[in-house]
C-alpha cells in the first residue's frame, strides 16, 4: 500500500483540533455578545421606567403647585408596586426671578454614582 492512500483522504488530528479551537472561540464570543445584549436591554428598560416615573412625578408636582398644595422643601420617597425598586427625590431651587422656581425630580434604581438615575428639571411659575 502506498503512503498517500487511505490517509490522504481524511483530516489529521492536528487539523481537527485547530478547527474545533476556532469554532469554540467563535461560540464563546457569540455567547458573551448575547449576555451583553441582555444586560444592555435590562439597563435600557430600567432607564425608560425611571424616565416615565420622573415625568409622572413632575406632572404631579406641577398640578399640586397650581392648586397651591405644594411644599417647596426637599421631598423623597419610593414608588408603589410594581415600581418599588425605584426611589424619587424632589428638589427646589431659587431662580433670579422671585416668581419662578426650578424643580428637579430624580428617580434612581441603584447607585446614583454609577449613573443609575434620571433627572428631570422644569420651571414652576
């Protein structure tokens, strides 16, 4: 039998191992990309919820201001179920115009230092 006979039609063990290594690197990369995608989607969902909750709190503040039922001191609290993981803070600041007040609503769901919060500001007359 010649040396190029049966073995010339198949792959060597080294070629198979190199191919498996390439495929495994590609699969690990795809799995990590999927995990990062899920983490980014979760963060965006929290950011969207926090933004909507901040807008809701700002609207409540504007309505209470027009009705004359607004305390212009620092206020804070948490939201009701299903948003109990979010907390809010309402801050007031003076402006150069005595009839105008700057109001800032902050809604946070984690550590504010890690940018896990949303601020919405508005002027009240």
